[in-house]
């Protein structure tokens, strides 16, 4: 057994109410992330077959009400979710210099499970090939854009996936974030219950490849707003249409001026960074969960 697997098992056993099933599930997810996510998205042949079987069973045994379906959807979101973060916040997350333990962040991560930020050796960072992109026949490039942060996760990927991961420093991690932001992609901080019930990765997502964004559009609320909303400054918009074209959440429409749909906007800030006339700004949306601003949390 590899050292990183042992480290994962040791940490898992120390977590209260972390079951043996979760331990095995978490190990399998980390050990086979490309197969796991490809099947979950339906990109893998096995995933497509599984969906057909589920659809056939549903036709034979139709549900009388939607309560069970809603419970399953909420359970999936509770177990695995991504918090939208701005470029600045994502850069802070990969720049932490000391171990931290921030638990029960319900005001930021409003779920029953997986709402902790516990970072051991936060300067240990790996970049891996994006599982969502890699599972598709045609995908956005580059592939190596997902950031794994802290231990035991970094060593796990480096040991088990040497062909699709490499260790990087803080400067390269921040540069990857900047380049992905330039491409119009959104930064998500991911939390998963079976992955030690906490934050472990920052993914740089596009709507055409990202499984979580596709699930969100299908009704599974896996993605949490940054806590901000984009607003158009009065008299500043030149109706160039760049914001509408680049918005991964389809939250902007441009006619004579840009208009933001507050229900769809996740406050990622991509439109702000790409607006040539600086006509868009992010403002705090008090109806949404609080922003994940790690430096402020550490200082409290």
C-alpha cells in the first residue's frame, strides 16, 4: 500500500461519524477520479448504459410523487459541492503559508456535510488533468488546470497518478488561475463528504465540460454562489456583448445595454475582468451565502 493511501486512511479514521463505506468510497474516488467522474457525467460507455437502465426502471416503476427524487437531489448536493470564488479569492486559497482548521462554515458553505477547510501543508500543491475535460471526446484545452491543495491529497495524486499530475509552487498555481480566468473559466473550490469531509481542490470550469455545472443546469444545486453579484454601472456599458459571450452561467444578456439575471449570476467576476469599458462590478448579494475569503477567515 502506498504511503499516501495509509495517510488517507489514518486521517479518515480520526473523523467522527466517518463510516467505513465513506472511507472506501473516498479512496476509490481519489484512486480512480477519471473513471468515477466520466461514469458520473455519462461520458464513459458504462455511464451511458447505467443511465439507460435507470431510465428503463423508472418507466417500469414510476414514482407516485417527487419527494423521493428531491431528497436524492439534495443528498447529492450535500455530499459534493463547489463554491464559486473570484480570481482574488482563489489566489488566496493557494497562497496560505501555515496549516489551518476552519470548521462548520455554514454561512459560506450552506450544506449539512463537507463544509470544513482543513489544510495541512497548504503550500503542497499539485496540478492535475481535469477529469471532466479528459472524459470527453472533444474538450477545452489545456487539460492540466485542476489544483489539488494540501495533504494527504497532493501526495495521493502524485503517487497514484504520476502521468496526469505534477507538483507545482504557489507562483505557478496563481498563474494557472490567471490564465484560466483569461479564458473565461470559473474558479470553484470543491468540497466532498467522502474526501475527508472537507475542501480539497480548486477547479477551473467551463460550462461545456464541467460535470457540476451540467448537474446544476439539470436541477442538482451543486454550485454555490460566491456571495457577490455582477452589476452594470449606469451609463458605462457600450453593448459590446463580450460579457454575454463569456458568461459560463448564461446570466447576462446584451441589447442596448448589458442586463444581469440575478437568479442566474453566481458572482464569479469573469465578466468584470473582461469588460473593456469597466462597466461591470461585483457587489455583495446579502441573499446569498457569504464569500469564501480565506484571509479574513484566518484573521478572525
